C-alpha cells in the first residue's frame, strides 16, 4: 500500500514525522541506520516527497543549480559528463537534486546564473571552469548566495568556497618524469581562453624548468581556442613538423594530449619511441586510446561528489569561514612516455 504523505510514512515506520523528514533530507544528525531504513521504506511504499510543501516549511527548494554552457559541437564533453554525474550522486546522498540550466552559444553564463539564483529555484549553485576575472563569482559573493567553485581565482582576496586540483604540482611532476628520461626539448599544447587552471599548470611547468637551471631545456608553447578543433590540429602540427621537433609534449588536458597522439600517428611518429605524450584529467578515453595515455588522475567524479557535500553543508550550516580544499592528482603511468630518442637527447 502506498504512503502518499509524510505522516503516513512516519506512521508505518513508527517514527516521528520530524525524524522521517530529516532522514529523507540526509541530515547527519540522524543515525545512518535510521536514514537507510527510512529511504528503503520510502521506496517500498512508493513515497515521493512533496517539493512544494517542503519548500514552504524549510524555505529551501531542495535543488542545487548548475549552468551548462553550450560552446562546442557536443552537449557535454568527457570532463563535464563525469563532473555532472558525480555532482548529482553527491547531492542525492544528501537529499537534494541537481537542476541544470543551459547557456546557449552567444548567451552569457552570468545571465542564466542570475535567473537561476533570483528565481529561487536553487538553494545554491556550483560553478566550474573559473576565469581569470570571473563575473559569476563576483556576482555570487556580492549576493552572499551559497556556492562552491571548482577552481580558484588568481591572487584573489575575496573569501569563497572552492575545491581544486593541484595542477601546478602535477605539471612539475610531469616535467621531472620526462627530464629524468632524457628529454630536453619540450612542447606544451594549451588553450587561448583566460582560465585560471591554464595559468596554474603552465606556472608549475615553468617553475620545474627554472628549478633545473639547465640551459639545454627548450619549451615550445602552442595555443588554440578550446573548441576550435581545426586551430588545435594546426597548432599541434606546428610542433610536430617544426625544425626542432619536441621529444615530449604535454597537453593542458587529456583532449589536447589525445589530439597530439592522433596527429603524431598521421605524421608517422611512433609513441613513445619518437615522441612522449602526457595529459591531465584521466578521462575515460585516456585508457583506451592506444597505447594508453600517461596522464594525471584528478578523480573528477569523486571531486564533484565532495563539492556537492561541501555545498549542502554551506546551505544548511552557513559556516563563518568558507571551506576550501586542494586535491593532489596522481600520476597514471601508461604507455605514452619513454626515454628520449637518442638522436635528440641532450644530456
């Protein structure tokens, strides 16, 4: 028999309505066994919470917002696919749901974000791919609206909640790995968009090079717009067909590194015999693109789950100091890196 109301579900469980309500909302004050028991009973009895009633009682909608920009030919790229999946999982575990609002090409994300916030549809929002000067964060800080940023501003003193992956440290580690294998001629494939993660990763690589103090190390950097595949391919081929081709190329993220591998194959280069390639993010395709991309695992799905947990805590508790967290990515050593070709090695 179905339980149509919270009172009916509470009666069947012989638990107070308040306890059932908090258990369904994922409150940690309620014992885990009780939360599990209530969740199972809700499924068994077909109970669906009345969102409108919950909003009236709590003043919250039970939704978290995320603005999805439509910028490339695909609705969701590999990174965002994993990120949104983990975000949804993390929110559901705390009794909230994800609402995705799309920003079509040509429409500023900020205008869509304003609508999500000011319509009262969401209790908080998650913002990703942080820009050097990010008007979205400035708006949210000014409104004092709950949010968590996936990424950080550069040299910013404003207090806000963020979770980020230490890309600078990963790129230092990538250089040290390749340097130890005899590589001295490096290439970096990056993007032209003013994203802070671009600066942090490039700064990490520059710091590692400077630390060695080796004048034989050379770095060629090529840049292309994030979603312009033609420009990306052209930039990569400038590296591959230059007078002094790099023996190792690092992609700012996996999609760029995978394109390097494709173009290297077209040029008749063998990886890693002729060219070593390293990426960043460890998207699913990285493991299956032969011979398997060496990259850094940023635990995208787990990181977005943690962001969800952080945001719900902010919404419920409003801590005085915004929580922040810096995660360390781990090297996934597959088969695209190896010793520098002897003919080009500078020892």
